[in-house]
């Protein structure tokens, strides 16, 4: 596993907007993602909260396995799988929570787990426009279906 990547490391989308006065240094790690340097999840959260913004955890841990020896290429493949699993969700960062190098029948593999995180100004997690449009319409209740509708006709 590369030295710069460890448990607590944060990956942030390149298009992420940070609070005014908060600067985050990072290196490109995956297409569209950068690895935050010199800060873990706790340190970045403290900076963001100090600026009166929020750094949310999204529910559920995401896991991925990548075949290969311990190294940056294997780690990148595992993180690509994690990012692809939840691509439709509204999040702009990942925090690495577990990394395990194992072998099965002599074949080395890397198991990575991460939590989705989201940086934003407001307190409530706002869904994207696409998410709202995909929501099903509520079914009419039986009570509403049984009542006859009264039509109002204006005579002008």
C-alpha cells in the first residue's frame, strides 16, 4: 500500500466547493478525484466545521476487493469500484475506513472499505435534481378515491 494512502485518508471530487478560507492541497488520484494531503477525515472535518459548513457521513460502508499484490495500482482499482458502486448518490468525498491485504489459495488481494462523505454549507442534505425526478408519485389513498369531486364553474 502506498505511503500516502492510509486509514482515514480522504478523496475529494475535483469539482467540490470548499468554504471560503479553507484550502485543501491534493494530488490527482483517480479520474475526477484527488487525494487530500496532510489531512485525515477528522482534521478536514474540523476545518470545515470551523468555517460553519457541514461534513456529513452518508449511511453505510462500501467495500470492494481488488486482485493483485499490495500497491497503488491495486488500491486504485479497489477505489474505482467503490466510487462506481454509489455514483448516482449525492456525495463529494470518500473516507477510507479499512484496508486489508490477504491471500486466498496463494492469490493476493486487497480489501478496501470506505464511507461516503459530503461537504456542503447547509444543514440538510439536499438531493440532486435527478434524484427528485426519479422519485415515484405517491399512490392515492382509498379515502380520496371514494369521495366524489365537486367541480367549480365560474360564470363570468
